[in-house]
C-alpha cells in the first residue's frame, strides 16, 4: 500500500514514499460528572474543542503521529461531559526534505487521523446517552501554516508540530 505523496515537497533522488501502516486508538476517556441529574436539564450545549498533535520517530523511516481531541460540553454552567480521544497512526515516510517532512507530520497525517478520531469521539458521547457530537472538519494545513508563522515570529527555525 505504498503511495507516492510529495505534498509540494522536493523528494530526494530515490523519490518520496508515504505509506499508512496502522491507525489505532491510543487512549479514550469519558466523564459525565453530573449524571444522571444533567439529563433533566434543558439541552442547550456549549462545546469547547481542543486539538493537539504530536509525533515521534520510530525505527527507520517510521513515525507515530497522535491527534488528541478533547471536548468539554456544558449546558448552562454545568459540565455535561468531558471526552477525549487520542487517535494515532504509524506512517512510513521516506525521501522528504525537512520542510516537507514537517508539513507531512504536522498537517497531512493529522488530516488522515481526524475522521477516525471524530467517529471515536461521537461513538463515545452517544454511549454516554448524549446527543451525537458532529464535529466540523478541521483544516490542518491552515493550522500548520499558523503555527509556522508563529514560530517564525518567535525566531524558531523549525517549529514543533502544532498544538491547538
């Protein structure tokens, strides 16, 4: 399942390679601190979503990317639930220069992981007997560009993967 993917990158002489090896849930958490009383309140939710990505190099050209979605939902001043999923993937990535590798790990891989994380989070919330949580798509390329701009303003040469 090897696909050629350059993402606007300059591949080395052997050409760039990108291959998804595995997608998995690294961690799940759900808490409904006011259950069952919260179910008797009018449902007027406010949603706070926090995104975080991190990556680590594994052996060879393998990399683990972890996308964390943390959601806190309140109705009025009461916390209805807190849910978190860490969706991870192992990717084989070869032949990219440093900027292209940074973009691939910081934007392209999280774009692949997001639908899986969104589904896991939605499943977790509905199992808690709350209405489905349909998160809007996220533009990780834009978030990555913002992180790059922020890092350049702070004088960093190569930013760490974005944390949002």
